[in-house]
């Protein structure tokens, strides 16, 4: 399935990316108020035209053949704000695809690492000591601020 990537901007000027099946899909999501800014959660979001974008997923190739009027060096880099917004959006997306194990996080992460629990992405809470010892054991964990877990905000 081909997805369209649009640069969106909220009423406060935060710029972020949205993925849609079509322009109609964007319109209906926008009208339904499903689009919200990953930085300030405003639903007053509009499409930003031709914003600079750093597409890390597809590498840095292919720009030579497309830019015959401009040299690649004159293309502006995305602002730090844009990159932060994209990063936050990806983290939020990743969080949605994890299993919330709550306070059992450290035990569950260890079980998965040892192979005694099913392999999956989990999230939950851990103390700083638990976090440190998981990392010492070679278990991949990432500390994220609580406010990024949308389930906890309800
Ligand atoms: Zn915003």
C-alpha cells in the first residue's frame, strides 16, 4: 500500500509528518479532528506545503537526478523542532505497539531475555535501579518520559 507523506503544521507552528492513504484520507482525518500535534496535542492542524524534510528511512540517494534546477547544497535542513516532532511521533507510534506490563516490567523484560516469556515489545514502569541492572545484563531498554504514554493520560 502506498502512503502519502504530508508535512503538517499546528496552530503553534510545530511541524510534523503525517502518513495517509490518500489526500481524501487526510481530509477526512483532519475534519474528524484525529490529527493532533505530537508536541502540543493541538488538533488545529493544517497541511504545510513543500516543507523541507530529512527522509532518514530512504537514505540520502536519489536527490541528484531530481534536482536539476537547484544544487542539493541549497536545500534547507529541517529545523530541530521538526526532527524532534518526528522523533516524538515515532516514539508514540512505537509505544502503541507494545504490551503494557506495568510494574512487572523488569521481571518481564528479564523473562523475555531468558526466553521464558514470549518475545514481544513491552512497556511498563521500572525504578532507576531496575533500569540500570537491566542494561548491565545486556537487555535493551529505553527510558521514556511518562507523558509520551498516551494510555496513561486518560
Ligand atoms: Zn503544536
